């Protein structure tokens, strides 16, 4: 149950962070304006809040593990939002990052 909760929190954090960055990108690079940028800033702030709900108390571990979710999530976001088509190296790289995330976050530890 703890792993499922943790993964759910990582996914929510990724939606806020990647979505927020995408909104800022759209606001600035695609000239959609300050409303998009403001929405992105709010989403990025919510990412920081969601990340604090992980049960692990180690900031560095949580953020390092989240990096794997961010990589895979960014590729998925690009596919859905921008029509990006990853090649096999993108997919392999994302899978490597997800394995790294799982090792960092969920490996059994003697505390």
C-alpha cells in the first residue's frame, strides 16, 4: 500500500511540475500570455507541496527518485500534448530512469 501511495504522489507531482513547465513554455515561447505563465507558476508550486507528502523523510532521496518519474513523464507529456514520437533510445532511457527510481526509493534498507 505504501508503494502504491508513493507512486501516486510521484505521478501527481509530475503532472504539476511537467504541466506547470509546459504552461510556462506555452506562455513564453508560444506567446499565449501571462495567464498561461501564471497557471504554470501555480502548478509548479503545487508540485513542491505534493512532493512533501512522500513518507520518506529524506529530501534528497525523494527528489532523486522523482527524477526518474520526471524523465518518463516528460516523454509521455510530449507525446500527448505535442505529438512527440520518442525513438527506442528515448524509451530505453526512460525505462532505465524508472528502474533507477525504484531502486532509490523502494530498495529494502536497514534503518
